C-alpha cells in the first residue's frame, strides 16, 4: 500500500490539518495577528495525596510571534490535582 493511501497516516494528517486551521483562526488578543497558540507546557500538577508536583501538565503557555505577548493558562485540562498513579513519589 502506498503511504499516501494508508488510512492511519491519512487520519494523522487530517488531525494535523485541523490543528493548523484552529491555530490560524486564533488571533493574538493584543495585535490581532493570526497564529496565537501554545508554545510550551509546564509540568507540575500536584499529587492528590502528597501534594508534590507530578509530570502532568499544570499550564500551557501561549505566545504571539509578532508582538511577543504571552499568556499562561493554568489547569488546561480542567484538573487541579493529579491521581497518585502518575506521581513519581507515591508510585515510583
């Protein structure tokens, strides 16, 4: 089967295309330049039991490439604490 007809690859390309369209349609809140999007993710969501930071996402950092405006969005997945299953201290 040719790579361009591979259904798995086609699905991944479709997902990447949808992400690109979403980013192009997101404007910087300061200069209104298209492409305002996630540039980094911070780890450190606290564990439910020991409260130590885990490797799970605590926040996303958004940035504009034109005006360098940045914004941090905490708890992007709606979770404020992480299951101890993902804690390196409680579950090494």
